[in-house]
C-alpha cells in the first residue's frame, strides 16, 4: 500500500486541487457572464418594448420647416434728423421721472452697502491669513529661489490688502453718506439702520 505522505501522492493531491479550483473558477466565470448576458438581453428587450409603446414619432426639422428665415444684420443707426430734433424739447426740459425714495429704497441701498462692506472685510481677513502664512513659509525656507517666489506672492497679497483696506474705508464712508442723505431727505432713521 502506498504511503499517503509520499511525494508522488502529495503531487497528485496538489494537481487534483488545482484542477478542481480551476474548474470552479471557470464555472463561476461562465455563470457570471451568463448573468451579465441575460441582464443585457433583458435591457435590450425592455428598450425595444418602450420604443414600441411610443405612439408618436419624433418631429424632424428640416430647412423647409424653417422657411426663408435667414440672418439679417441689424439696421444701421442713422444720424438724427435736424427737423425731428427741433420738435423734441431740449435735455434740460426733459426730466427723468424721479425715483420714489420710500422705505424699500433706503433699506435696499443701506443693505447693499453693508453687504459690500462685509465682503470686503472677509477678503481682508483672508488676505491677512495668507500674508501671515507666506511670511511663515518664507522664514522656514532655506532655498533662495523658493524664498524669492514666496516674497513675490507675499507682495502681491500685501498690495491687494492695501486696495481692500481702501475699499473698506470707501464703503464705510458710503454707508455714512447714505445715512446722511436719508436724514436730509426726511427718511426715518430706522430705514437705514
């Protein structure tokens, strides 16, 4: 009787396991591809049914449907007729209708100015953080080329900070001017708070 632990028996068992494993993988692959093929076939069948269920055919537009409409350039504006100009009143006589300065008008103006100021202040805070980060990065770099690039970026951020600070001052003045204008117009103070 052959020894179960002999090298030839181990080899045969190993081959048997390999063949069984390969057969199992092959069977699994075939079944997966069959499932995929069945699902694709099912999708195709459903799409064909959907198309048959549509009663109307789509309209295809051609050049005939569009007619003779073609691109026409805009008509050029001619110089004003002197006779017509004599009939219209001069610019001083024509006054545009005055805008109604009610509560809605004042609230919209002051709200817009305050929103602009808030955005500018947020931008300034972000620029301050950027400048501080670039300064830290500059100090921690040893390479002069990298330091030069960081210095340029920092200078750009500082220039933008200067512009933003000027915008903030301008917007603060604008808010004060709106409040003063509303006071002179007789608007209640609550409208511009």
